[in-house]
C-alpha cells in the first residue's frame, strides 16, 4: 500500500533523516525537528509537539553533507499524526526565503 500512495503524489519526495530548526513567527519560539522527506512543494517532519493545521513556521535545514544546499523556507502545516515517537507533520512550502 505504501508504494501505491507514493505513486499518486504529483511531486517526487526525497527521503531524508536530518535535524532542522523551526521558528514560529507568532511567538518567535525556536524548535528542533527531524526532517523525514522533502519535495519541491512540501516537507515531512517530526515535531516533539503538535502544531495545528494552518500554523505557519520558518524552516531551516542545514545538511550535514555539503552536496545538498541549505534550505530556508516558510511552510504551513497541512496534517499532523501524533504517535509515540513524536508528531509526524506534513507541511506545504509556501515560500523559499533567503
């Protein structure tokens, strides 16, 4: 079933497993997150807590390897699934910053 779901996506996602930082514009709070996957339109993350769908945040991914450029973007939460290992969050990339 997982394979069928991947094939329905409009944009190919690249699997990642790297740390990143998020800043919540409303409060200025900075959060550590884990990036699970990335595409040109969205990102899959794991947060320690749940953010409401529609919440916006700045995302900074600085890869450990220099083969991939850093990313600074404004994103919006689309869906959240809470689990034992954190809140899996799907977000839409609204704008590339910097």
